C-alpha cells in the first residue's frame, strides 16, 4: 500500500534551518510529483512547493523562493524539504503529499511539526 | 498569490445537503479545471475528496460532489452525516506553475 512516512518533530531557533524527510513506499517513487504543504497552528493549508522525483525539478510558491530547497534520493525513495532563515512564523506542521498530473494529492504523510522558538 | 475565498463555517442537520463555495479569479479557478477539495479532521492529514472539479477518488462516498461556474467552485455534501463534520479546503492550480488553497470551511453537523 502507498505510504509516505515523514521524519520526526523538530525544534529550531530563529535563523536556523530545518530539513524534513519524506520516505515513499508502495508505488513508483519517480512516477508522481511530491508536494510540500504546511499548516500553522489553527490555520489553513499553505502550498510550499513541489518536486519531480524523476528529474529533480522544482517549483516553489513565491513567498518561499530563495529560502526553500527540495531534493530527493531516488535510491531510497526519499524526498527532502529544507527551509532556511526560520522565524516564528514558520512554526507549522509540514506535510508531503503524492500528487498526480491533475495537481491533486491522493496520499499524504503524517506531518512533521516544526517549532521555531528562542 | 492570495488564498481562495471560502465561508468560514457551514452547518446542517443530519440528512440535509450543504454547499461550500470557493471563489478565486480568472487566473486560477476560472482558468483551469484543476480544482480539488480536501477534508481534514482535527489532528489528521487532509484527505482528497474531489479532483479535477468534479471527480471522486475511489472510495469516496457519492454523497460528495463538485462543480464549477466561472471563478467559483462548489462542494456539495448530500445526506449529511455526523462523520462529515470536519474542515474542508478547496485548491486550484494557478498561472505561473503555482498552487493555492482556500481559506477553509468548518462544517458542523447540528
């Protein structure tokens, strides 16, 4: 069965960087895009960007340009999202999600809570 | 890119039908048929309910249906059940290879 398993919760200080992983199983890792979506406490969903695991190509929401990096390791079917220059506004649950060509996400990871606090 | 506009809350009694609207612009909802709807229960990951405006993934109840007119998409839940109480988010592809979610709607079953 399709599964996306994310790395555990992180606590970071302002100005630091965080790297979250998303390990895929149960399907062809290179056959689907992966979205990264975040949700601040009590708030709505926010699209961070996407990666094409086959080519490594990426697209990011404008507000994260220059601050986010998305990579993948096809040998272990794992994608990574790194966010730098963290502020308290980056405190959120970060999700990875398998996404089809119709820009809809049918399988989601369990989420990774990133807390930014001094 | 601004979030798509949804009502903050919608409520209904068991068995009734409710509709959630999702208003965008001619650069997102109005321009593409890549509108999706997600259900999210507290503390859980979102679940895909509708894709490509009106298509249901396998396993999603046919009580959920989607449509679009101009810049506004809609999700209708018919035969409302207690388990439908959750937050619902619409989403859309936008120009410039980007993606946007709606502001979210809390559905309450009275």
